[in-house]
C-alpha cells in the first residue's frame, strides 16, 4: 500500500499553512505546492520548526493527520495525544503535564487512531 509523501509547514511570520513537497536548502525549509514539483525553484519558505509529514491516515472527518497534530481518541482517558515521529515511525505521544510521561514521549502505536479501518480519532489542533 502506498501513501502520499507530503508535508505541511507554517509560512514565516504568518498563521498560514501550506501543503506539498518539502525542500531544505541552507538550513531553510520550503514547501512546494502543486502538481509540478521540479527541483528548480524554492517554493514557500516555512518555519522549519512547524514542518510535519503526513501519516497516511485520516481522522473521522476525513482530515489528514500530520506529525505535530493533536488528536482526541474515542474512549481514551485522557483523550488528547500528539502525533510524533519517534524511532523511525509515527506514534501517539503524550501531550500535557504528567507525573508519568514527559511532553512528546511515546505512549502508543499510531494505529490506535483506527480500529478495523474505522477512524477513532479527531484532529483538534496542533502543537504549534
């Protein structure tokens, strides 16, 4: 099964998000949008701290889930977790204060956002 490889990032000094292909040049991050993404041209410069990759999974509303998103999980307590990329894989990570976990620490496999191919999560924001 193939999943689209795409990224998102927030434009510098803006609240606007762009989606497309990631290009890094001289420690600057650019998102190239559109179908034609040749290696020439830079695209839109984004804050590199906000760049996140698409997980290949959508939430209950059809919204694409990206690294850095916050999701609410049906039946979980607490219900909000962040999507992180840890040790070569996407996962659910801790979000918020806890005596047990540190912010961003691994909690569970990403596949808990779906069960039997039925989405069980809703994107409620992101960590940025």
